[in-house]
């Protein structure tokens, strides 16, 4: 068995999508299309929020932070993936691999934390509408964004640091990017701390964040049930609809990918890899579309700029 050290000179090789190597060029078409849609959609939302004073509200500021996290995640993943598909450029230095891992997983944690903050925003909008601007001041939005960023850095930074202590027996990663567990499996030294910490992060991020989001919506539903007017009920539910759609497109693919990875032993490896890529890219692509369709203010601003 060949043993590789864990110095900065170690170079990994990304396999891409196992079993579909001959189809990489064709697969690049949907991935590049999704990437351009992500750049245009998220970039447009960020531009509108930055340039339109009427959109400088807590909800849209949090949305802009979510779009920024989506852009960072996509920029960390897709350029290397397209180089692999188009030019067969498989090599990635260990430091670059760990950096990519940090930004992809870190952006996912930040995205999840921002969805919790947006659930709190919807709770205040429905349950305390008269105090909305008082409670959700710009300084509080800034602090919520800082907490989300800190959570992503604090939870994900130990992953590449723990990997640097390992000795690797394999350098060919059967993946399109440096996924944490895919890299851990390349090691021949003791990896239990890495595996335990990876599971801890998943349980903490997905479990705790979904619990907090669920708690917010239970309180929102209790407030909606007390409303007497059908018009008020519709308006309250419509206020939350865009956020609920975003939660579904964020967590459902991620949970489905995680479940199939653990219990779907008969599922081909390329299916696991495709799902792992889609759960990172689909939310980034669909979030601007969902908010563009559901939010009247964004539709109006887009129409104004198109008419110009």
C-alpha cells in the first residue's frame, strides 16, 4: 500500500461522477446552465437590494445575505467541476481541496442559519406587525448576519484542520468536489474524530436549525388560527409562503441525499454524487426564482429595470 504524507505538497485527484466519466462533457451542459442561472438570479437580487432604498428592509437584507451565501457556495463548487468536465483537469492540491471544502460546507451552514433568522423575521411580521421595525432594526439584522457567519466559520474550520493531521493512502477522490467524508475515506490513519465531528455538525446544523424553524412556524400558525378574517389569514400565510418554499428546496434534497447515502446501498455511486451536487446547486438556483415570483416588490423592480 502506498502511503502519502499530509504535507501541503500532496495532490488529490477528483474522479468526477463514477461510472459516467464518458458522459462528463454532456453533463457539463446542465451544470453550466445552472451555474449561469445562479450567477444571474442571485446577482440580480443583490443588485436590486443594494440599489433600491425601498428594499432596505430586514426581510430583503436577510435575503441578500442568503443570496451571497448561495453565490459563495456555487463559486467554490462549479468552476473546478466544469474544469474537470471540460478539460479533464482532475488534480487539486490538498490546501486548495481543504479550502474548497471550507467554503462549500461553511456556506451551507451560513445558509441554514440565515433561514432560521428569516423564520424569526416572519414570526415578528405575523405575530408582532406593529413592532416589526422596532424589533428588527438594521443593527439586529447585522448581528444576525454576523452570528450566521460566525457559526459557519466556527463549525467548519475544524474539519480541514483535523484532516491535516491525517496520513492518506489514496489520492483519487470519487467525487466532483472535496466533500468532507469523501476526503476522510482517503485516509489510512485513525479517522474516528473526523467522523464523529462531521456527524456532530450535521446533527447540530440540520437538527437544531429545523427545530428552531419549526418552533417559529408553530407560533405563527397559532397566531393565524386566532385571526377572524379570511383575508387576514390569507395575507399572513402569503407572507410566509416564499420562505416555506425556500426551506423545502434547501432541506428536502439535503435530507434525501443524506438518507440515500446511508441506507441506499443498492443505489449506484453516480446517483449519490449527482444528488450531492444537486442539493448544493438547486437551492441556489431556485431561491431567486421563488422570491422573484412570490414577492411583489421584486417583480415590480425587475419590471422597471427591464422597461428601461
